[in-house]
C-alpha cells in the first residue's frame, strides 16, 4: 500500500526532467546565498534518485536495458561530477586560458587541483560565487542548460543513461562519465557539456576580468606614487 500510494508516485515525479530542473535551480540558489544546496536538496531527493538507480541497475543486470534517465548517477556524474556543484571546472579553465587578472588567475590555480576531483569551494568562495550578482546568471543557467542537454541526449538514445553502478563523486570528469554509462559516449557528452558551461560563463568572466584589471592597474599606480 505504501509503495503504490506514496513511493511509486514520487518515483514517477522524480524521474521527470521538470522536477529535476527545479531541484538543480534550487540547489544553485541555495549555494548563491552560502548554503550547501547539494546537501539540502539531496536530503529530500536522494530516496527517490537512489530508488531510480537501483531499478536501473536491476534492469541493466537482467536485460541490459535502463528504464530511467534521471537517477542518482545522472545527478552526480553530470552535474557535481564536472568540477563540483555548478560545474565550475570549465570556469577554472576559462580563467586560466583566457583571463588576464592576476587575482582571478590565482584563485583558478588554487581551485584547479580540487576542481579536478569535483571539490570547488575555492571557486565558490574565492571567485566568489556566493553573494556575487555578477555571476548569478551563469551560475544558475549553465547547470540547467547542461542538465536539459544531457537528458535529451540520453532520452533520445544518443547516449546511454547511467546504468545504476555507483561511481564515487570524486572521480574526475570524462572518466566518471564512461564508468557511469559503460560507454565512451558518456564521457564525450561531458566534454560537450564542459564546452557549453565555458561558453555560457565566458562573457561574464570577461566582464569581471576587465573590472579586476582596472582595479589592479589603479593599485599599481598608487603603489608607484607612494614609492616615489
């Protein structure tokens, strides 16, 4: 009775793209205000996502088919597993490759090592992302776009969905995508998503870069005057 009346409807709801996008949106909003959105949302959604993963694993073991696109691995590998919440590994590479501000590059260098293993607090608090209105648009938009692209790619059969095998969240991008889907296509999709995040963030990072460069020049000029 409990399964039919409560769990089954919740599983059906949690496997849809709209509730998934809402969960991603709320996660990003909570993080923007300095709250650990992933832990807060996971405490609500994990029972649903883990059930979907278990059903995927059972079906994959028996038939080789995966019934659900959205699952715990879908969320972890294709959002958190791309540099941490907000997929900020692409942000780090954008800064290191294209930005000129010393401050931004220093933050990116500090965040690169942890970011490879999906720990991005150095970026969230160092760039910063928290309470920074200059980055709220890409911070929210990029994960939602990537989640939608991933869902469409998997639901259309272009890329196999995660099969329910548990992959540690610290496994780096591309490798974790292959492990979760048992397919090279799973890793290649992450590369496409990485580029999407980079493109969305780029104009906002460029604007911040120009502001920081102007401030750094003014500080250098002031230091020169003081020394003379």
